């Protein structure tokens, strides 16, 4: 029973990574070229934290600047 719960938990983490992380990480070169070196380093750490979620079981906190940048982009669209 515990194994099934663990598997379900990992599935939830993977799905959350798919919806919260990958749409940001899979943006094109033009978007990445607009980031500062500090933002790029923070983004890489955030991404690796998401990749490790099945081991750590800790949901990474999105960098504040990233949340603001996405809101700006949504406003423009």
C-alpha cells in the first residue's frame, strides 16, 4: 500500500513539474537572451530543483522576478 502511495505522490510531482516548470524552461533563445546572468543562474537552479523533486519531494519556489516577468508578458499579450 505504501508503495502505491509513493508512486502516486511521485506522479503528482512529475505532473506539477510538467505544468509549472517545463513551459518556462522550454522557451526559446530570444527569451533567454533577455535574462541577466543572475536571472539565468537562478533559473538553472530552479530547474535543477524541479528535476530533483522526485528525490527531495520539495516543490521549488519560483524566483520572484520570474513571476513578475510572466505577469508582464501576459499583460502585453
